[in-house]
């Protein structure tokens, strides 16, 4: 197989080269879509797990505390720079975190999972598109996919072992597309003045995110 300028001979090939996987791009001819995330690290434990949604932002933000530090972050798709900047500034100011200490990263959207590219070519982690569609949590799914592949080292077994994860992703994708959509949240819920329903939707979204973030 030719990857770039190199000719590779293999019995089994495993792609674990991240969201911009060259292996996936060279074989399929295209890169997967990714979401952008900006976070600020605080050396203080803020002792909170807060998930927040903005009506005009196609994503979410939040505060995650872990032992001796906390992370404030906001994630979204492309084309929302102004709303994106406002959201991270708002969260940072509320929690007294220095926004000059920002870091940027990219994660798969979770919409295009490819576990195999042939009988003996496998993808794991971000290269396979395994990141939560809602929260873009990827570390847990990278470890899980590596474990499942090691225990089921063939195409059929690996795909079957990841069936439960893919079902969970489909549920999150449906929720993100049809329930967290800003038009539905603001127009439909607002039309019937169902603020309680809107709050229930937000609570359920937070529960899904918390399950991913706590893994």
C-alpha cells in the first residue's frame, strides 16, 4: 500500500493517528469533519461540573473540576467565531479564569464512524471518528476501541463489539440535531410557552454529557 510517498507492506494495519488521520484520508480520499474547542485551565479546583448551552451556539460549554485544577471550555462547529468568543469570555469571567491561557483542539463530530477500511485495516479512537457527538469526549472511546480491537482481532468481531457504542452515538446525534437545535428550542418551545419542557431538555442533555465526561 502507498501512503503518501511511502510504500508500506503489512499483515494488519491499525490507524491511531488522530482526527486528521492520514491513513483514513489516503484510503477514503477525504478527511472527516471536526469540531473546534477552546479551553482555559485554572490551577484552582472550582469544585463544580457545569454544562451550559447558548441559544445561538451550535455546541456547548462548561466547567469541569478535577482534583487540583479546573477546565473551562466551549466547543462548536465552523463559522461561529463571534458567538464562540463571547461564550468563552462569559464563562471565564464568571469563574475568574485568565482567558490568556487558552488552548485550542479539534475533535471528530461523531457523525462519520469508520472502524475498518478493509479486512485487515482497522481504525481506533479519533481516527475512527469515535468522539461523543454531544460532548466530544474522545479519550474514553479511544481506550475502549483499542481494548475491543485487541479482544476481537477481526473485522466482524470488532464491529460487533462496538455496536453498543455506535447505538449510543446515534442517540446523541438525534438529540443534538432535533432537540438542541436552536430553532426548535426557541421557536417551538417558546410558541407553546413550555419553559419547563425546555429546562427538561437541557437537564437531559446535561445527563448525557455527564455520563461521557465521567467515564
